[in-house]
């Protein structure tokens, strides 16, 4: 049951998902369009599961790796930092943050910094779905 008390159903066709898995990523959108489907059933299932469980995704990105992390909706920045390492939460100073949609429009973190689009968020900041975060900490 959702938080609204209503049951949720997400139709997923194993046949369609199997065929999608065999296609090149470039051909998947065309295949779905031909079926009159906007997105994969598995993608809808994951999104609905996150909503039912009150979860959200934030991102970190560095020289070697970009990664998605999951926290509960309503998590503050130090709690999100703790998902990466307990020292990040314990020594949390601030989180340099930009939302994914804004980042894509700018194109790079360097340009986002130059334009002053990176926000400095403190301990009370509520992490938003799609935030890209760089945690500053001292232990």
C-alpha cells in the first residue's frame, strides 16, 4: 500500500523486458515507441518501489567514479554522507550540492562552479532526489 492507502500495480511484461535486454541501447527507445510504451516496465517498477519505500537517490562524482546512493526521503545531508562512510557523517562540515537537472544544463562541475551554481548546504539540508553532492568533512 502506498502512503495514500491505495494499492499500486506496475505491469511488467517478461517477454518485452527479455527482448529489450537483447537490444542495443540505441534501439530500445525505438522498440518501446513501436509498442506505444514510454518506458521499460522494470524502470517503472523500481521508481514505484522507491516511492512506496520513501527512498530517493543522490549522486557523488569524483575523478575515478560516479555513483548513485540511496537514502530515505527526509534524510539530512550528514545522514547521506554517512551512507558513504561513517567518518563523513561524524565529521560533516557541509555538502557542495547541485541538482542533476541543473548540472546537465550546465555541462560540467567546473562550469557550474564558475557560474556560482554549486550550493553550500549545512547539517539541516534535506537531501533532494537527484542531488549531486560533494561532502566536506574533518575527522
